[in-house]
């Protein structure tokens, strides 16, 4: 099992069609395989070229698993850079390894912050051009501008000539940049308190964004993208739209690692993680599949169980369901870990009940998955038993993550009403 068997030309074409059909179900910002790679896989499948098909899939998997991602965040001291970096990494300001906030900048060097769960992702804190004594060209050399995948230019009040100049230089390097206006929540709250009878949140946000764009146009940047964010609540304002834009404009093979590093702030963010992982699992199954759908047979071996345990642990970590993440959330919400876990299914997926063996339990999972996802069987492909189980685990973890997100919102609302 795990190898291709001989096939007919019709079966090869059916398999190639299934590849096209599968990847067409994902939005562009969620696709983690470049279009030319998908076309190559289809082409070799149609020709029945097993070796080249597997080789292309292996290359694609290596690219999405090992692609480094370097994000540059720049802006003057006090602009909210550190808070934004912490929000992007999904960690609190007081946690170990967090970017320090509320301190005077004492260095003119770039500072790296590795993602706590994904070492391939590094967010670089760069001092703003206006806060250094470097002439523009020296600044570029000192900050190693050629190393970053894209740039976030931050300001908490008004964008300045130095911000616009930086954007023009980045554009000349054929890199993407995005303007982020931080602390917009403070402006909104201030106006809400100051003009309660005439306050209109939509109009206020529109005015702030219009003002930012006007400032940048006057400085010579005519097609800027400006996102209004709150570093205290990443789910509000333009933070989700910023994520979508960044993903859409990243190379496909770098989307997977970026998607996994993003905090689970909305159901849409959770769905993106699911879709990214689903593509990876599907490719792995395609590599090891055969051309006929056959029933699940046999009891999984020790190596299979070990792989499943590793997969489940990884999924729980990506979706904030690992023990350390649950402990942190429980502390923030002033509830026990047991209260958060009481309706979660993923922590118990591999626990065996007294009246059931592990093999029987896993077989039941496969039956449940196939009954719910019958479309996979209709593709004409056989996916290894591990694929069915990984997919079931992924669906379960996603369901738990969404439940936990809703529970968190309810608990936060209760805490907020209690303080009012």
C-alpha cells in the first residue's frame, strides 16, 4: 500500500481530472500550490508517468513545508509596532518572547521575532527611517531590505514624508508594502465619548482612512493600501482584511506557513488553516494512493499510530488547542482548563475506551468520515487509511476551534457586562 498500481488511460485521465476539481474548490488566497505545479501534476498523471508525478508532488510538499517567511515591520518609536508584532504572532504583551511595548527605542538595529510555533516565520522590527540618522541608501543597506517578503509601514497618527519615501524605495525593489494605521480603537472611543449624539462609527473610520490616503497622495504615493487596526483586538477593524490581502499577494508556496502562523481570531481564519492543511494532506495521499477505491482493511500498525499522534498534536497546536494554549486562554478568561475542554472532542480522539480497541475506534472514525465526505470516494482515487483518519482529525480540531472561539466571545462578553 502507498504505491501506484498499473492503470488504464481512462483511470489516469480521471485522476488528473480529480486534481483539477479538488484545487478549484479553494479561493486564490488559500491555495498553497502554484498553478503551474498543479498543471504539471495533471499532465504527468494523464501520461501515466508515475515517477515524475511523485517527484513533482515531493517538490511541492518540500516547498510549502520549508519556505522561510520574513516580514518587515517598520515605523517610528511609539507608532505601535511592538503591539502589532505581538498581535501578528498571536501572543500577549506580557508573555515570554513578546516584543516590548511602551519603551524608548535604544537601538537602531533590526530586531528579529520568531513565531512561537513556526520557526520558519520571522517578523523583523525595523526602526523607522525618520527615527535614525541613516541617509536613505545607508538605511536600506543596514536594514538588509532585500531579505524581506513584504513590508508593513506603521503609524498611529499621520503618515509622513519619510513613510512615503520608504514606500517608493520598496516599490523600486519590486516588493509589496502595506500601510497600517494603529490605535484606531482609541480614536473611535474618544469620538464616541466626545460626540455621543452624532457619533457614527462607519463615518469615523471612513474619515480616518480618507485622511491617511490624502496624506500619502500629497507625498506622492497614489495607490496606497491603508488598513485600520486595533492591536488590542485583532478580530476587529481591518486586521482580517489585511490578512486576506497579504495572502492573496504572497507566492502560493509561502501561503501555507503564513496561514498557520496567523491567530485564530475569526471563523474565516480557522477555515483558511483547514483549507491549507487539507491541500497538504490531499497531496500526500495522492502521492501514496492507488487508482481504485477499496475498503478500509486491517488494523493500523505502530508507525501509523505514531504518525496519527504527531498529526493530531500538530493540528491542535496550529488551532490553539494544545495544552499550553488552553492554559493561557483559561487564565485570560478566568475559567478552568477543564471548563474549556468539557465540550472538546480532539483531546480524546486517541483515547481508548474499555469496551473498544484502538483499531475499532479508528475504523469507526473512517466510517464516519466516509459517510459525511462521500465525494472523496467518487473521485476514483484510493486514499490510504491514514488520509481518512488525518482528515477526520482535521475536521474535528476545526470544529473544536470554532466552538472555542464562540465560547471565548461569550465569556468575554460576560466579563465585559460584569464590569459595566
